C-alpha cells in the first residue's frame, strides 16, 4: 500500500489531477496555486496525511459498498490513472466507476456534520465540484458517449450517507483551456504563480533586502481601504472593551449572567496552573540558560505609516 501511494504521488507530479483544480483556480480553502506548483515541481516533501483524510481512505471501500447497496447500482474500482485524450497533462483517478450504461463516476468523501452543514444545497463546494467535473471530462474524452454523469457519496458524521448527483458541465472546457495554459506557463516554464496569501509571499521571498516599492495607483487604493477598515476595527474594539467592562462590573462576583432563563454570558475563574519562571531561571543558572538559547528568525511586521 505504501509503495502504491508513493507511485501515485509520483504520477501526480506529471499532471493536474482533480484535487488540484480548485486550488489552481484560487477556490480552495487550504491550498493555493503556489502550493500546487511546488508539489508538481517536487519542491515540497510528501506530507503525512491528515487524520480525517486517513480515516476517509480507510473507509472508502465501506462507503462505496454502502452507496452501491443503497442505490442498487454496480460499481468497480479503476486502478489506472487516465489522461485526457487531447491534453496529456490532465489526469483522472476516480474512486469508483459506476458500471451502468452510460457509465458514471463515484467520488467518496468523509465529512463531519459541521462541515456537511456548510455544503451548498443540491450541489457541492468548489473543490468537490471541480474534482468530479475534471474526472468526467478526462474519462469522457477517451470514451465517447460515456461518463456524462457522476455522484458524490458522503459519509456524514460517521453514521449517515448523503448523495449529491452531478452532470457533466460543458462549460468546464473553458477551465480545461486555463489548466493547460497554467501547466505550460508555470510547470513546463518553471515559473511560480503569483502569491495568493501571506505564506506564499514568505515562501517566494524568504529574504528581504530593505528595498522600497513605489505603490501603483491600485495598490494605493488598497492601502487606503485597508487603513480605513483598520481604524474602524480599532474603534469598535475599544468600544467593545468598554462595554464588556461594564458587564463585568454589573456581574461583580457572579459567574453566570442570565436573562429570562437564558444564559447570556459566563465569567468563570480558570483552573490554577504552573508556569516556568524564565527570568528566575536565567538569574539562578545563567550559563545553563545561555547553553539552551537558540536563534529565532525574525518575522516581518506590517505597520501603517501614513
């Protein structure tokens, strides 16, 4: 299994898979285009799977059989990685093939009740939606008349099976064009995408040299908006602290504030704890203190000046 996983990860580096699409489009909550690029370029080591992802992987077969029993539709596992007929850089590795006529694909997910409540009604979030569309288009490009539909099977909260059907969207062809251009420009061209987050900036520019940048007009506009919002937040924060202080004064030695039987707020004492007195240790054992000091890289701090 470990060897198979490593082989799959190496295969993923040779093209764009369904789980990469939303990130490349800037629609993934957890990954940016730069994250995808670094993975394709082999610049990031393989990460240990998140516990929820590991659980989903181990439960995949169970969820698939549950879905098949529930729908009465036959499924089979497709082990080979498919590639788009006209775009070799587009990969497809679906969880299961729905063995009907026409064939469909089944993507399996494991989600908590809280996460499921955030899903759009009768559809799917961008990551899952584009993943299914990607696989449908990759497979249908090689099998005319097949793979025009798919379904998401979601285990919710560990005890409930939800289903989200999806049809092949012809407009995804525009996404395919963008993905091909993205692959050619950034991966084949070895050019990183523009940063999308602060972490991206830190990754691309780990060393700063004190240079100045003359703000373009649109950057100056962003600055004015950000500064204005920051001022509003500071005023609201100050107002909030004053109001909260009034509540604490009203509560005095009470721990719970109620109104008509409803709990409005609590102000309880936390458990006592023990902490390490660094200053006392430094004075008592200066040599030992110095022995265990390690350098810490300074971080960049953004300060509004004007």
